């Protein structure tokens, strides 16, 4: 990756400069634990999963995106694990921001109307639109040339990640993760995950990055060893200790939120269960019923609930930091307010509604919920019966509301207001389980156990793990077969539904190579139908190659027309105006057809043929994606978030092809 030199740190999104670099902050943190070096004008926030620094204004937009898009932490008012801060420092210093702004680094991006926000821009809509496009839609991230085999591409990327984590090149691994590599990928040949590899190699910063993206320190490899075991056997005790902390991060943070202490994992203490100072308030029938329902949840639903509460704790703590660091004029503006958890499009509407209702819990109600979750998490971990834990208890002062002043909300909802119900069983994708409830080692210090019982459990565990790995292999094979069948079915469906025209936009199996890209093709010799069909390539041995090209001025004029229509489409996408997709796609289709008509039916140049193929096929795909915004009479509606991403990608492919044709004609006509 190219590294951009900078004289001082700047906001990754609007380029506001900083007076103190993050390296100085890291050194002060390492030596004294204090990071309070920056002024209020500096970029004082970091997006941990993006590896960038951001200013207050841009941070307000990041917070509105949600933790699934950007995990923000204050550099001076938030406690940082030293190695996590070092990871952000390394990524930022090595130019991680260029991963998220890849296409903006191309000087030709000015032609398409894309530009970076600047300090003088207003937060809304200028900075907000840019930040959402950059991090939520990943509009500027480098895309793989072929996307027809997304599952195969993700598997290849995950294998590259598996190989890369043994080195110290953090930005390479972040780029692979941004393209779709899976942090929990289980390598079928190697028999382990990327975190196992990083642990063995002692790459603690790689381990930090992987766990931010959801890697599980408790996941076993083919021999039953966890990454923690691998780190200890390789002599990396500091890394092993850090992985244990990450493994218990969810329960540790919930406990710290209430009592300001975390368990001492090195001494074998993995849970602290606080207790309310006035526990009589918890004895209502409603509270008892809520606690009983919590204990009856399946492990999966309990894990979802725990992660939702973790996100709410993060929102409340970040709110407290925000209130402490902003001036009064900033606080009164509605643009900086995040009153409840933002919607996560990967979750069901029921779960999102429950997550947002957590903001209605007052300090006492929310503390009660947190304590119940901590108690039940320990019970489930140890396999104990339902009881009231008495050990490792700390009293919580009644003025807990003053410690977290931002959490005072309308008190009109009961405890446990359908945060996770039995009907809400949608699985959460691994790409967004960034602070998941980790699997943890058994805490044997709470009770005696005989050697015979231990060996029985160990043998049963070994047999279960062998069975699990066998089932994983069978599942992997079945998944591969299913993807192939789905691909064939999709091709047949497209061929049967596509209009009869002189140009066929769906390549058959003979036109695909191993990577899913189109092979070389030839243009038809018959005339074009114009509007309603898009020219494509087909074998025609009788046609004669034509080396003539249109004038550069004509091509540029048509490209400008296409670019203008694409800009209108992108604005509609950023403003969620889905009803504008189809009219915009039709105008783009007409402009593409007119531009393609400038060229001969069988260009001699392979580059021209390739660019025309990309131009026309992308325009057809754009129309198909935009039609998905129409309401469906029967069946569920399309996922608008996914449709929007696909629409944006098609638009950028069209712009890319048009740019290539301008470059080719300019070069050829000047010779």
C-alpha cells in the first residue's frame, strides 16, 4: 500500500489538522496512562475498526451510523488497551484511510463528480453524505474485477488473510477484511483460523485487528486448541493474557460500567456480579417475571440480548464522553444527538426496535438488566442452576445516574421490553459480531472436581470436536454444491426472463473463465434495436473487424451525459429516494446506448470491446437492480440496503467503462 506522508495528523474524513500526532498520544499512554494532550480543535476521536482519526464533527456522523459501521473511541477520555491504541496508530500511520478512499485517489475521480469533504463543508448534508458513502456503502473501496462468484472470492480472500496475519503488515489484512475476508475463517487444509496463526506468530496487533472484526479467541482448531493455547505454547504470554481479556470483553465492560472494576483474569477471576445498593426495588413481580424470562432464553437469543445491551452501554458511555468534551453551542444542535441505537440493517425489525427501546430504561432499570445479564452469563458459563450469586459482589451507589448523566430517558417502559423475543431468531452475520459474547474456558475455581470426572468430560469434548469438524467439512461441500446450483438456476432464470434482442447480456458457461469473468467475444453484425436493449458481445466469425473510432469530442460529450445521470442516481441513493432509481437507470440506459452506437459493431481493438462489454452489461444490471425497488405483490420486499449497494456498484462500473473509452479514443485519435 502506498503511504501518504503527513506533517501532522488530520481528520480522515475532512482533513482538519491536528496539533499533536497519535504517536505522541500512544507514548504518553504507555508511560503514564494519560492521553490528554490534544486541544478541542484536534481530531480527538478514532474509528477503531477503520483505523482512522476523526474530528468532533465527523465523529457525530460516525456515531449515527452505529457500531456495525464505525466503532468510535475518544483518544483522551476513553480507557484504551495499550495494544489496541498501538494498532490504530500503526494503521493510521501506514495510510489505512486510503483503503476507504481508494477510488478518490485517482485524479480521474474529479470527472465523475466524486470528491472528499473539506473542513469548510457543513456537517449536514455535505460531510454526512460523504461519510455514509465512505463507510456505510463502501463506495470508494477498491472492488475485485469479478463479482459473479462472491462466495468463492470471499473464500480466496480469507485464505490470503490466513497467510498474511503471520506478518506485521496490518494494512494488508485490513484491506482484505474490507473486501470481504472472514476473520473467523476456518482453513480446511490448515485446520485453524487466522487468529490461531497470529497467536502462534506472536503478532499481537494482528490479533487486535482480527478480534475487532469478530475473531473468537475461544474457537478450537482441528486439534482442539484455542488461539489462547497457541499463544501460551509459543511463549507469547502477554498475547495470551490479552486474548483472555478480549474473550471476556462483553461481561468485563458491563461490570466496569456499573462498578468501575474488571475481574482479575490472571488470578482466575472471570466475573464480577455487582449488586444494587437497594435490592428491595428489584423484588417486584414484573422484575421477577422478566428475570425468569431472561433465564429461559436459548443461548443464541441470550447472546443477542447481551450484545444489544453491550452496544447500549457503549452508546451511553460515549454520550457521557461527548457531553464532557463539547461546548454548549455544539450540544444544543440536533445534528450531534444519538438518542438511541442506530438501525443495523443486518438485524430484523423486531430486534432493531428492541435495541432502540433500551434507551428508554432509566439508570436503575438499566443497571438491573445489566446485573441480571452478568449473573445469567456466569450461570450459563459454569453450567450452574438458577441461583443468586453472592461472590464477587460490589455495591453500586444510588447516584449511578450522576456518573452516566446522559442515560436519563423517558421512564415509560417496563424492564426487558422485548429486546430479544423467541420469534426473533435471525442469525447475526460474523462480519458484524465485533464485540460478541465469546466462548470461554470453564472456571474450575468455583467448585471441586475429580480427575475421573475431568477425564470423562475431556474425552467427550474430544469426540464432540471430531464430530463437529467432520460435519463442518460435509457442510462446506454441501454449501459449494448449493452455490453452483444457485448460480445455474440464476443463469437459467435470467435467460428465460431477458428480452429478445440482438445483444445477449447473460454470458453462458462457455463465455466464463475460472474466475467468473467474460471471455473474449465478438459483436453481432446485425443492427441495434436501440432503446429497450443493450448491445453486448457475441461470436460472429463472418463479421469483419473495424478499426475506426468515433471522435474524442463525441465520446467525451456522451460520457458527460452518462456522468450527470450517474450523479443524480448517487444522490438519490444517498438520500434513500428509491423511487428515483428506475427513472435514473432509464436515462443512464439511453445515454449508454447512444454512446455505444458511436462505435463500430465489431471494433478491432480488444480494449474497446472489453470496455463496451463492461459498459453495456453494467447498464443492463443497473436496470435489473433498480427494478427490485418496485413493491412485490407476494413475498417479502427486497433488502433496500443491499439493492442500494448493488446499484452504486453498477453505476461505478458504468463510469469506469466510460472513462476507459474516453482514454482509448483520446490516445488512438492523437496518434
